[in-house]
C-alpha cells in the first residue's frame, strides 16, 4: 500500500521561502499568483493491507516524526494499492 | 568539573566546544558518540554542539533526537542534570521536547555568520550567574528563527525563561538587530526547571581574546561555579 503525506507550515507561521518564490513569480509577470506557501511531500510504501491500520500508523508517524507539532500541520492520503503487475505494466 | 560533549554525524562545532571547555576552562571533557546508550557516570554537564546533524534532513535536529544517546540525555535532564545546547544543539533540544518552540529558516533565507549583541534577560540562572548584562557572541546558522505559539510565548515570558535576546550595540531590541526574525528577538531559552539552556549564538567561539572575544567564557564560568561537583551531590 502506498501513502502520501503532506506537511506544511501552519497558516500563522510566516514562510519566507514561499514569499521569495512568490516574488520571483511576480518578477516573471505571473500576476495571477497571489500567495505561495512551501510544504513537503513524503511518499511512503507500507507493508499493510488494512487501510484503517495504515491510517492509525500514519497518524502516529506524522505526529511523532514527519511534522513538527509547534509549527507544522499534516495531511495524508492512502493511494490506490499498486495494480497487479502480472499484466506486464511497469511498476 | 566534568562535561560530556555529544557528537552526532554532521556535528561540526564539537572540537571547538571541547577545546574551549578542556583547554580554556581546564575541565575534564569526554567526547560522547551518539550511538552510546548511556552517559558516563558523574557528569556535571552535557553539551550538544553546533553543526548539521544528519545533514539537517527532515528538519534541523529532527533525526538526531532519535539517536540512542538522546534518551539518556533526556533522562539526565529530567533528573536535574545541566544540559547546554548550542545552535544545532538548541534545535535538537526543541525537537527532543526538552525546550519549547522550533527553529525555522532565517527570515532573510541567508546563512548568517557574524557577531551579534545580546541582552542577558535572565541573570542568575546556572548559565548566567555573572555581572554582565550584555554579551557579544558569534552566530552561524541558516535556521535560527525562533517560533512558538502564542500561549507558549506568554508562558515563556511570564516565567522569565527567555534568557537571551538579540539587541543592538546600545542594548535596544530593534527589528534590524534581530538577525533571523525570531519571535520577541529570542536567542536563548531555558526550561522550567532552569537546568536546560538552548541558544543559537556560539559561546565556544568567543572564549579567548585572540579569537575576538571572551564573553562566551562567562557562561562556562557560571556553569563551573554552579555545578562543580554537582554530579557527586546528585
């Protein structure tokens, strides 16, 4: 089973990196961009078949390691189990 | 006086710290590899040096916190042992939950390597038992912007646990004197029990006149007066 975790700064924490990227986009005249915030994506492969157990494990993994509770928040999704690879499709 | 300096993969101020404590201060100093599972007996102080432990992967200090020796350091601190974290050591202490808050990318996004002026906001701790109310110490960090939630900040201020603040040469707290954008110009905080200090500036780099200053030595001298033989008493 695969899971994708998204960690981002809490809205009240200022993000100078996002601001710098926003300013660069403004320099390039992407005038429609109003704001940029930078986060992190973690793709995890889990030896787990039960989505509920996977969710409980992910909750702990995020709270304990991947996100810093003071300044970050997290979100995750269970991605589709990989398709059966006997059909010859590339993994 | 006996100190242990913890060395993580990626620590790079460990030798400076050991040299300052051993040669300048004349202490007995042990280098402690992070894979050890126990601290040596009768340590008066555990110090976590600056650097880039584990390459700052995930977040600065985030992986070092899970090093085997850190459990022993946390236990040592909980029993009242003195712990000093400098720069990356401060980041590790916040990640380990021994100090509140977090240290994020500098407001300027630049790595800052220069001297700063500091106000000693909380004299009389085991780290700051000296006359001076202003210090000049070097900083060298890319992620030193201290951030904490509103309640946490109120608690820190209310309990007088902000030990050091960035100021200008006249001792004023100004935006321009705040090098990294830290909340309330915070450069160093202590835990509620007063035995764990984290600070971004480097006292070990300013412990001899020929290195540009001796203000760092004030902190080590304070620890020596407060702690000599502490381990034996504990």
